[in-house]
C-alpha cells in the first residue's frame, strides 16, 4: 500500500509540470486543426460523426510522429536525478524509489494518451453521435471522395468497420498507445542509467523516426520490419486494410505480449541498476 501511495505521489509530480502542459496545448490545437475538415463535412451533410476518430488520428504519420516526439519530450526529465528526489531516495530506499519512477512513467503515459483521445472527441463537439456504431458519415467518407473534397487530415479505413466496433477499436488503440508510451519512457530511463541522457534521447527519437522507413518501404518488407518497430503499432486502425495484398501489421496479441514483456524486463534491469548506481543529483528541479 505504501508503494502504491508513493507511485501515485510520484505520478502527480510527473504530470503537473510545464512539459506535460506544453504537450497538452500542442495536442489540443493540433486536434482542432485536424478535425476542421470533418466538421465542414458534418455541416455540409447535416449529419453527426462518430466519436471514435482517435484511432484514425494515430494512423496518420504527421500526427503520430508529433505525438511520439511529445512522449520523448515529456520523458526528458529522466533519469529523475533532480535534487528533490534525493529526499525521496533517503526516505523510501532505492528499490521503492525505482518502482515509483517506473509506475509514474506508466501513469503519466495513461494520462497523456487519454487526454489525446479526449481532444479528438471534444474538438468535434457538438456534432457527434455517442453510439457504438460507426454511423453513416464515416462510412460515406470511407467509400466516396469526401476525404479528398474536404481535405481530410486523416484517412478513414473502411475495412476496420467490419472487424471492430468503435468501443473495441478505441479500447485496443488506447491500450496499445499507453503501452508504447510507457515502453518509450522506461526505455529512456533504462538507457540513462546504463549510459547517459544524450544516448537515451537519441535512441528513443530514432525509434520514432523508424516510422518513416516502415511507412515508405515495400509492403513485403514492411510486414517483416513492423514486428520490430513498436511505434508503428499505434496505427492499429490499419490492421484490417491490406496494402498491395499484404496485411503488414502484427497481430494484436503479439503487440500486447511484446510490449508487456519488454516493459517488465526493462523494469527489472532498472531496479537492478539502481541498487548499485552512484546518484549524481541535479540542482534543477524542472
């Protein structure tokens, strides 16, 4: 119970800072901009749109890369050696402190992903339909040239309509995005402890930039590379849409298993390293 309380307190400190606030403002403005063409289409046909557009946001390269860069930015406070943490280590011990930081990364990831999803919904208000059906508007956009006419910023994939309901797709996308964000944050923490912050940031940015190569190679190679680039898995809305005859995204079960095991293994390595590392405390508490 004490550990859970400490994780909660650590999470609050990680969420209530200028970096997360900046991330939130950028995401809110971007979602508003991306949803403007959809709102014009809604106004033109006088029919509400489904609330479940977050998965489509995460399936468009510019928004996804912005989101991933934002995840790197808000986690750039690793390895959490700000001077305020000195007293936490003395009070809780190294192991509990490390667990608190890992738990804090996870809860911060939950908050930023849920906030992003919420922004995709509120920027469509008031013309949304709160049902577990895809609705006529998205179906019309997917099978006509409406996306081109109204210059949609994201693609509506028709095939996913027959695979998942809005609630199912939203739940899967949220879970995978939370795990990806947690994976990136814990990866940065791990590399900082074993090497340094510069390598941690560079390595995580490289992981995000790999999206570009996966998106732009032949589907046969894309199918193989996608198994080893977790950041591309946020495009889960494309999982039922073949590209030149290839279903290139891994299965949902593979994504969840890979991310869960990787996060667990990295957490164990972090706790092991913290037992012996020499702390170099930073006077800046940013």
